[in-house]
């Protein structure tokens, strides 16, 4: 599952964030990867070098595979689940830029400075499906990329081929594809943060039973279509705060609308699908903020914190919050 979103503050700073919802227990860690770092080799026997440094979240599996992150130029990328639609090549083609599905976040953050450069890959990029080290299966994925101008795209690879689609709403969830989600928004054109006024039905005057009636009909379940509609509605009408610090808090409050507590969604493997972490990145300043399921304290790192030529380990994403007695 998962939901991703980008928001522009009053200071015209772009905040890009996501929830990581999964039914496998992840042991995620945060890293800063420097320029000229060599990675790859395990899947296609190809190696890449980072043109740009980036900060990311990844699973420690013997090599760094990023699930999301941002680079020094202000490009943010996140991978989300895309079951029933994702379709990848099984082996590389000639004269194509072949990148594995598990390494695409790494590659884009390493080599693209903005969304325009991501879009320029549409005619040459092919994604090779390989098993990920967590599930040992080829995970069905699609991706969202956003830069510090606020421009956003979705990268989807289906049986119809690779598409890099403009994403003016700046939201991505899971299946179906992005075009379907945009069509589905037409079903919710009348929802509003304003409660309706008095209505005359014949000789009967009707009034709203409570505040919030304008949003009646917004879906409240945890399916991908419902989360997409709910977070898009919230993004459109969210009141932008006046300071950067308040904006960060507002971002995390917003994502609570699509956060999944343990036990409310059970996957086919009988495990709970829940929000293991939530993060937001300020694409203009390079600051990376995150919380985890057992700790709502917002932790922060900055891409400029690494002034070495080595990968800097920032710590585990998961931690338990102490309870203070007052």
C-alpha cells in the first residue's frame, strides 16, 4: 500500500512525503549517500556512480536499496506498491537504459536533478523486474518524482509499456493506475469543507445535523482509491501555516488521514498491513523528517550533514518513544 504527496508552503518550499504501509516487518535505516559513490552489480552486472548526493530510507540487505529519498538538487522520489498493473522486462534489451525495479529510486536520485530530466528518460529507460531482498519476489511497483519547483510525475510500467505521466495533483497511492484515480476524482466534485446552508424541500426546511457535513461522502476506508481521494481533498483545502516549523507539523497531521493502525487491514499472508513510518522532505532545504509507528517524535536530518566520501548511517527508522511522567 502507501500514499505519497507533495505540498507547497507559503514560502514556496516544496514538502514531499509518504507513508510506508507494508505487511512485512521492515528494519529500515536512513542514510546519506555521497557523490561518486559506486553501487549496483548484483542484478545486471552493471555499476553506477552517483552524480548527486542523496538522503534516503532503505532496508539493510547487504547493499543500499532506497525506498524513497531526495538528492542535493531537490528531486524527491518514492516507490509505492502497484499490484495487478506493474509489468517489467525480464532481461535487458539492446540500446536501452536498463535499471532494475529495486534500484530505480537509487538511479533517479543519483542521476537526475529535476523532474524534466526524469521525463527525458521516457524513451530510453526500461525497468527490469528482479526479486527484492525482503519478500524474495518481484515486487510490483510504481514511482512518484517531485522536484523543488513543485512539478510532479508518476512512473508506471505496465503491459502497455513505460509511461512517465504528469501528476499535477501531486498525489500517488496504489492500484489502479494514475489515470484511473484522476477519473475517479470526478465522483467527489461536490465535497467541501463548508457545511451546506438551509435547504427547502417542498414545504420542509432541512439543515445540516453537524459541522463537517460538506465532506459527507468522502470515503473513509483504507483502499488505494479512497486514500487517494481523501488525501487529495485534504491537500486542496488544508490551511497553510505561516512558518516552516508549522508547515512540517501540518504535513504530518495531514498524513494521519491515510495512516493505517495495526489490525485494521490484514494482508493475504495473514500479517497486518500498517504504516511503519511516515516521512517528509523539504526539497528546497535538504531536510528530511520522519516518524515511525511506535514513535511520533519527529526526527530530522539534513543532506548537508555528510561531508565525507562515504555513506553516512543516520540510524534506525524504527524506535520506541519514551513516556514522560509529568
